[in-house]
C-alpha cells in the first residue's frame, strides 16, 4: 500500500492591501429621502427605471461603445453609487467604477418591418429589470439589423437618473464614443457631482430661505385640493391589470403655432399647453383655480445643469382663471403662476406636508391622483455639430401606438416634442379605474381647446 502523502503546509494569508481612503459618503437628496420613506411603492425595485432607444445609421464600433459606456460611469459618480438604507440616517456611498453590461445581438438579415421592431426594442428596454444593488446603474443593449442599421437601448435606475439626466448620459456617451473612435480625449468639461448637490440641498433645507419658500406655498395653496380625475369605477386596493397608454399627437404645424404663441405671450410652450389643460381641468372639476400637479426637471441652479442624478420634482401650480377674460390674459396668469413657483421651488413632499388640504381628495376612492408633464429636450448648440450623434445618424425611437407601461399609481398626462417636430403625448391610466372612451373623450376635448387657443388668443376662455 502506498504511503500517505505528508500533510500540506499551512497556507499563509495573503498580505493585507494597503488601506485607502474610505469610499465617499453623501447625504440623500430630498427625492431619495422620499423614496426611502415610501419604499413599499417599489421605488427601489428592479422596474423603477428610465430608458430610451436610439436608431443608429452607419457602422457601430462595439469596443469603442463599451469603452464609452465605461467612461460615462467613471465621469458620473451617481451611476456607481449605492443608497445605504439600513443606516440612520440613510446615506449615499460612491463605489469604484465597474464595467457596464453591454448586450449585443444580431437579428436575421431578412428581418422585416424594422421600424416596428425598433419600437419593440424600446418596449423591451422599458421592461428591463435593473436591481438597484447591482452597480453600475446603467445597462446598454445593441441590436443590429445589419452592419449599417442598429438600435441602442439605454436603461438606468430612477434612484440615480431621471429623463433629463438620461439625455445627458446620451450626450456624454456620444462624445466619449466619438473620441474613442478617433483616438483622442473626449474634451468634456468638468462638472459637479450629484453628491455635491445633495450636500448643498441638506445645508439649505432649513433657514430663512426655506422658511420663506414654505410660507409662499402655504399662502398660495391655502385650502386648495389637488386636481384629480374622476374615475369610472372606485380605485381598487390593489391593481391586477397593467397600466395602458392612450397616445395622441399634434402635427408639426400645430407645434410651430404653439411656439409662436408662446413667444408672443412671453412664455414657454409648456405654459401654453398647461393653460389649455387648466381650462380642461376647470371643466372637469368645476373650479376656476385648479391645482395641477406638474412635472419639472428640478434644475434651477445653473451649476448642476450637466449633473446626472434624479433632480425630477413636481410643482403644485394653482392658476386663478376667474380674473382672466381672454386667452391671452389666461396665459399671463399661467406665466405668473409658473415663474413664482420656480422662484420658490422646494421638494413636493415638503409642500404636501405643509398644506394638508392638497391630499384631501385622495381619501375618496373615486378620485384618481394625477400628474401633467410637458418635457423639453436638451438643446444642441446653435450652428455646432450634433452632440447626440453616433456614427452617421442617430434619432430617438418613438413610442408605438401599443405602448404600455407600469407606473406607481394614479394617471399621468405626458407630452413632448418628437424628432419629427410634432408634439407627441400619452395618457397613462389603469383600465380598472377608467374606460378607454372616457380617456379618449378628455384627449379629444383637450385637442379642441388647444386648437381654439391657437386660432384666437383674444377669445374669452370661458367660451372654449
């Protein structure tokens, strides 16, 4: 019998790595604090994401794209940041940059109806699960129809990104991609990180300025409830059906007319569209001063214009229509309301706590929570190269007619200017609460109001 082998020598533990500085910690932003306080709503779930898809014409260098994705994560700390929720108080911790998952696939050369396929790929990106614990908080999907036609999907978690920030990611990714394919540095300017913003916000959430802002909202919204949509059926305790989207569109000529009226009235396109909606809200609710909960990008401080992070906020805009006669006077009232709100912007949950009457309608199961949004796109510099360009051509993929999406609750009325120059919109709602005919009727009424506003701004708004 062979002799037993001698016992192995005990292994020495590897030498300890030299201790480096601890990962940076930052306080949470008010938005993240709100999500932590309402974590049961799915705010830290894998479906709480933002996404977009880009149709790219021309060849795509996959290695350069991978490198550019990694460059973006290295540039923006929030994409490699975890939120430590079990600490008191919770905080953000920045981690080292890691490789971005990039999934590449090729569809058969004979694939037909590529435009419809691109919309399907956008829907796939929207449904992508992204666990908040898995860094980095960015995913990419490249689908190639052939060597000169591809779709790039980008997905980020909402705790690190919002719609405006995703445009910044797109812009910086294009710059880093162009630099890598040309063998040069991207030349992107220095920026402030989201952690710097959260520190500034934490230092300024008390004091005279914060007290003045809350005093404004208490006075402005005293006794007022949020505008809500009356449902066709009581809202169930839990939904069993997915939300659906009712799409609508204004053609490019109408979009141009909105821009022209906005310029003449010294306001924005958002203000024109909100003014028309205020009329519809007045018709639905019977109130001449509806409080419309609106989405804003929350970037009032210019030093954070290029910072990726969840700045998204809501403003409770109460416009008194009773003193307005003509549509032009109505737009002036909307403009005044918006400018005052921008000057006194604070996180919406501060306002809800300060003005309890806002949330009173939510006690009735026949009232549906509601938000209104009109998103502007990040503008390219006039006369310069397209900062969003990949390869030879790049256009965002528009949502299809069958678009559907899960949202946290309530109903959402969102619009934006599409690459075609048209205003595209959708009303997201749950069919357990509303009949499709009800939503379609509201959209049709809104269309009539918008066209009437554009046709004759001197008309009395009450006759719309």
